[in-house]
C-alpha cells in the first residue's frame, strides 16, 4: 500500500465527512478520481436519494476518468436503489483501478461490488484506512451489522459526577461553549433521545440552533408513566413519544394534534431494546441520549451505550443525582474501562470522549 493511496483516501474521507449528519439512512461516502498523480474529480454523497459519491466524482472528472484510479471510502454499490449501481458507472467510465476503504455491509452489496469490478478487469485494492471509514460510519455499520443503531450518551456533570442539584434542577450546569458543542453533536446524530423527567424539569427544545444548519434530529421522548402533555416545547412535529399503558387518552390526542407521533408499549417501563428496534425500522443509524439518571441507567444496564461524551463543569453540585445508577458486583479489576478518545477544554468545562469498543 503506497503512501499515495493513504493520502488520497484521507482526502476522500474528508469529503465524506462534509455530509456529517445529512445522509441517513445512507452512509457518508467520499470519492476522489486521480489521473497521473493529480486529482481530476471529487465528490461525496450529500444525502439519501442524491447521487452516490463515485458518480459525483466521475462527473467532475469527465473523460479524464478513463484509465484513472478512483479512491472511495465505501465499497461501490452494485444494486439499483434510489440510484443506479456505482459499479456500472465505474466500469462505463473506463477506470483502471479502484481503491476502497471499507466493505459495504449492506446485504445488497456485501462484497459483490468489489467482485463485479474485479470481474470487469479493474484492479481493486481494499482496506485502505478501513478503520477510519468504519468509525466515520459507525452508525450505518452498527445498523447493518448489529441490527441496532449506534448509541452515544452525552452527560453534563459537576466535579462530583452529579448531574443535578438536590432540588432536581439541571439546566445550565455547563457553560455557553459546551452548550454550543452539544448543538454540534445534535446536528450529527439522527435522533436525540430523552425521558419525560428531563422534559418536565427543563422543557428543552432538543433542536439544533446553528447558523445555516438544515436538518433537525428526530426527537424521541420516553414516557412510560404518561406524564407528558402537549404544553412542552418538544410537543410538535418531528417528535416521537413512546407512551406506556397508563398514558392518558386525552393527553395522547393533544400530543398527536400537535404533530407528535405516539408509539405505545404495553408496560410502564419502555424497554431500551424496544425503542432501538422501532428506531432501526425507521432507518435510524445514530442515537444521542440527553437524559437523566433513569434513562441512561436503563440503556447502560442493557449494555446499549457505545460512546460517551462527558462535559465536566468546574463546580460541585452536592447531594444531587449522579448520571448513572448501576450495581456492579465484580471486583474493581474486572470492571471494564472505557477507552478515552479525546479530551479537551471547552470554555470553562472539560470535554471527555470515550468509546466502549473499537468500531
Ligand atoms: C456507494 N456510494 O456514495 C453511497 C453508497 O438507495 P441508494 O441507491 O442511495 O442506495 C443506498 C445504499 O447504497 C446504502 O445502503 C449503502 O449500501 C450504499 N451507499 N454506496 O457506492 C455512495 N452512499
Ligand atoms: Zn453507489
């Protein structure tokens, strides 16, 4: 694998990431066409339904694509979906070589894209910056390979690990800069998920308020006890409420009237797996949890949190709730450690980024 392959693939990955938060249920994909050592075409997949990355890059390259090398961050598709197969586009353009970062786990592709290119006489190299491409698309990979969305929990805590004051209030623990960072995270995730408790305590909007940002995450509220009413700010279209069996009929009607989608569960505690399955069917790749102790603990209790973004504010909250309540019976030596990916200061707060498993 030459250094050139790596550097062009870096470029393709950076193109792919321009569509961060925009492509779901599709993955983010970037492509670069290189002829005689020079980039002659670039493209990325902008959103589901629009052309795939390869097609955009080939279009820009025009005739220069003949005999060229194409770098693409995901195995080219070979199926008719919302758009025709990229394998045909590459073959028709007469490219000589294709370099792929990661295999596409979509059962409609799953290695067949690479096979078709090879059968057409194209030299195909795979696995160049594969880890990086899979990490960028951890949501898509998770949905395709594990059959569930990728789950990140965002936590804002004080120096003592608590997320609320003894009276339960929890708004504005962290500073302005951290709150801005949270907006950027919301912009990236397909879903922002919370519990009725947080909605009742804080009345959050859970939207992205950033200049020139077009897409809002789907908002999901877990309300097993039927405590929510249509007066809260999230009660509008673009929100799904999971209601337990005790939910009040009139309340549900009022929520629906405001455009909220209500999904019922025959119980009082909505199981995280039921929520994730429902979201999976809607093509959700990534979920960000912004909630209190109850919701976070129920997801953590079933080992459903893949990633943590923790903001630590420089103040002690004292006697309030901690972000998690799980019982660990193992000795300390066997308690699994999260892997620290990044740590930095954000205004007066510290941001810590952890992942449970390499993906
Ligand atoms: C590629 N290049 O840029 C993307 C690919 O419904 P469609 O036609 O958009 O197809 C969606 C599937 O195509 C998606 O699930 C994934 O397997 C693949 N995405 N493939 O060659 C791209 N976005
Ligand atoms: Zn394609």
